[in-house]
C-alpha cells in the first residue's frame, strides 16, 4: 500500500523543516507524495520540487503537489482553505496572496509593539534572525520565541496568556472571505478544499451551511482524513462530502517541532492517507 500526506508545512510559514528537509524526511518515511501547503505563501514550492528531483530515485519516487493554505474569514471565525496543484507562478494569484501577506506584516508590527509593551525583549530583527527574512511570521512563531527566551514554559502557555483573542498581545487580522479564498485558488487553476472542518467546532447545521456556501463558490473537496479527528468525525466528513458531491483529501498538518508528537504521514500514530486520493487532485 502506498501512502501520501496532503497537508504539510515548511519554514516558508510556521514549520520547522525547510522544504528540502521535508523531501528527505518524506523519503525516509516511505511516502510517495506530499503537498506543501504553507500558510498564505508559495515561497517553498520551488525548493521542494527541486529537492524531489534531486533525491527521488526510480525505486523511491516522490511527488510534490504545489499547494497553499489560505487563512480566511467566515462570520468572524478563522477558516482555512487548502489549494492543490495551483499555478504558483500566476501573477494575479501572487499579487492577491502578497496583498494579504502585507496585511499580516502590518498586524505583526502591531503585535510586536504589544509584546514589548507587555515587557518582552523582542524586535523584528530578532524574529528575522531566528526564523529568516522570507518566513511568513504567525502567532506560532511568537510562541516559539517566547518559549525559547524563557518567558513561558511551552507554546500553549504563550497562546493562552498572550496570543489568543482577548489576551493582551493579540491583534485581529484582516482576512480574505472564505468564498473569495475559494475563487482565488480557482483563479490559479487549483483545487480548493476545506481544511480540517472538525477543528472549527461548528454545529452540524453551521458546518453544513458553510460547506453549502463554499460549494456554490466552487469548493471541490473536504479534508476528511485528519490527525485530530476523533471517533466518528471522519465518517461524518465523508458523508458531508457525499452530500455536496465533493471529493475527500487527508493530511497530517505536519509542522515539525512546532507541533510535537505529530508525525509526517502518520499524524499521532494511526493516520494513513491512501495514494488513490491523488486522483482527485489531477
């Protein structure tokens, strides 16, 4: 049986492995393919594709699916839309992604100010030195920094005390609406998929309404197989996909050390995403 992982993050956003390191690790894990789906950026795709060309062999081939995970908004809530097999060089797509990235950068400047006002020794230069100039900085990066500097014991404490909504250092983001995120992925000839729907903690009625809205906008799939799904969650997501004639995908949401104990390909130990799901993305 051949296995894949369709939800993976690199240092281009908030993962701890470079795209090249991910390729090497995926080959060690005997994966046949993975999708690089960094948050709001496609900066790591070229490196991943090049590394796969270098390190793959006839006996051990590895396919890279160019992707993205767009942070969008729906009724004031953060909802993520995955895009697969996107034309990551399409200029209109890049312009809009960069527009929202610039809004994120403005928000980061305001969050840095809040963190300093709270008493933390943190600057943009420190963040660049730690994470690199091209990294899309997220709240997860601030959590890592605070932990490494000894201000908090772990990432969870950083979020709960300082970085979550309602906390002293939180600044809300200006995000693209979910339907526009779907259309943006379609504009780059990609396949839009609703990421980890169970995590949003919506009621069945609310989730059905969201999927109905997204389907009308052009949604093609639902991430039904996911590391954090419990009990009958996968079956419920499969049923929702059938109701709206959507295909399913699966992913670990691998971030490396940013999400301890969550492994590439296998999630928390029992994840298995069949190679056959790649047919949905062609």
